[in-house]
C-alpha cells in the first residue's frame, strides 16, 4: 500500500530551522515503491491516491538534499571533515556560490571558522574548536552556539528553553492542516486572543 506521502526535512528560512514535514513523494519514488511490490514473489502495489494526483501534483524527481538544507550546516560538516575549499567542492548538484559564501561568512561571524589566514592558506577558512564542538550537535549552527554559550555560563536549562521557543515560528499561530492541492485557496490563520 502506497500512500504517496513521506516525511521530508525542510528548511524554513524565516526561523532558520529545519523540520520534518509530511509531503507528497516524487514520481520516481512512486515508481520505485511500485517496483518493490512483487520483487521477491507475486505482489501488487495499491496506491491510495488517484492517477490525477500522480500526474498533476507529484514532481518528476525529489530535490537534492543539499538544496533543501541550511548551507551553514553543510559547510560546517564539510569543514569538520577537513575540506579546505568548500566553494570549489565538486557537488553533483552545486548550490549557488553566493549561498556558499554567505554560509562561510556566517560561520566566520559566529566563530566556527577562522578566516583570518585565507589569503595565505587558500580555501575559505579552517574550523575552530567551537566549530568542531557545534558540528557534533544534532541542531542548527546558530542554536548550537546558543547552547554552548549557555552551558559555559551555567544557564543551560534556560538556553534549552530559549532554543525550543525560537525553533517554532510563533507560539500563538495556529496552522490549519491543509492538503497540498489546496495551497492557493487556504491560508494560515492566527488565533485571536
């Protein structure tokens, strides 16, 4: 049974947070799921969505993950693997160079990358101790620094609460559950107080 849905990681630029959302799969994923039915024996794939949904709403292929994640996380992970020139890395689907440069600049501003010797060393900076520590955390770069600073100041409990609150768009906004096919007709609504 194929529901046509999957849980995808999405980056929300407004909050700077990546979240997991339930979304439609791609046509390639649907075809792969159908191919699994009957692979080891007789079988059928039953889809719980119509052929119209398949042809009108499903994209041919899923976007590459490097285009759906915050680049500062990707750049910091690459720096932790000792990749000196991230902008020159041969990505199969390269992100925009200005986005890579902006991510490197953000990491330098936060203190995760030391870009002081870029002129003589080449590349786009080396990872600092702070950057190495943040790269081990399973959260975004900005929130990782907030937690490490809070831990150094012995206020980690408050730092955790702060990161939790900031990672949500608004505690007062109520997002109506909507179908992707109704995106044009439905909009977000806010609870009035």
